[in-house]
C-alpha cells in the first residue's frame, strides 16, 4: 500500500526490499541500495544509486549542476539531477531517503521522497517502508501519520482572506497539485517539514510551514 502520493498518479513501488549489509546494522546506503536496485537500468533511481556509491559531490553540467549528499552519520542521502525537457526547459528531480529507529528496537522506518519540478512546482511523492531487524526486509506501508496533512494546513488562516481560503479548498484535479504539501526529510533532527508545492501559489505572507513530529513509531502533526 502506498503512502502520501502527490500527484495522484504514481509509479509502482517495490513492496518488499531485502537489505544486505556488513557490520552490526544497516546504514542509509544499505537501505538506498535495497530500494534503488529494484528499478530498471536507466531509471532515475539507478542514477541515484550510482551517485550514492560515489559519496557527496557536486558536478557541473549544462545549465547547472548535479548534487549528491551521503551523510551516513545522520542516516540521510539525497541526489538532485537536472532534467532537460524537449521544449528546452531545465528542471530538477530529487531523490532523498532517511530512516528512524523505532521505540520497539526491532524496527526501523525508512522514508523515500521523490521531488520533481517539471510541472512548474515541487511535486512530492513520499513512500514509507518498515524494516524488520530479524527478517532484514523493508516492507512498503501506509504513511504512519496520525493525520495526513492537507493543502489547507499550509494556509495561515488567521491572515488569509476568504477568497484565498476558498481557492485552496475548492481547487480540484491538476489545479490542486500546486497547493499540496511538498515534503523535506530531515538530515538533522527527526521531524518532517512540509511546504506548499508552489511557493507562489498564494502570497508568501499567507502561507505557513508544517511539521510532522516523530513519536517513536510514526508522526503526529504539530499544532
């Protein structure tokens, strides 16, 4: 089952990933390898996997740079690459992953976040896997949120006028995607931050940043 998905159309994800590692416990690179290796050669995930194997770097390419962060100490990886459209546009795609140690000691929660800017805003597709230390497998799960964040959560309703609130609440289909949450996984700390996918969709002064607070097994929205 899938977790938070933005937009509604998504690509099939591996339901189970076997994690191989050396040492006492897996690292974020082991989780990334278990996930990314499930995809076909030539896929963005395989491109990210090759980048993670090199470690942290920044490479100049036409129109900008490709960037990779591998932070094993904090359990975080991120790969961002430029994408060139047939119409001459240059966009970005990012794959980031991190994990949390669950309170029950027998599980870890692994998050995979894909962010694409090709639609003119930051569409975020967020998946979660629960890793069992005994079976050494990651299994795809529903988002472990007490409540899933909505577009209206990103509107400062104390400041926003009725027209802005109605615009966000009543937008449908593709028009609604730019108001949806775009997630950022934590490199430091344990909480997930989310912002409006299109930072210009409504005036910046009327927007608010949201936070999903880690509770030892999943996440609770910050009041």
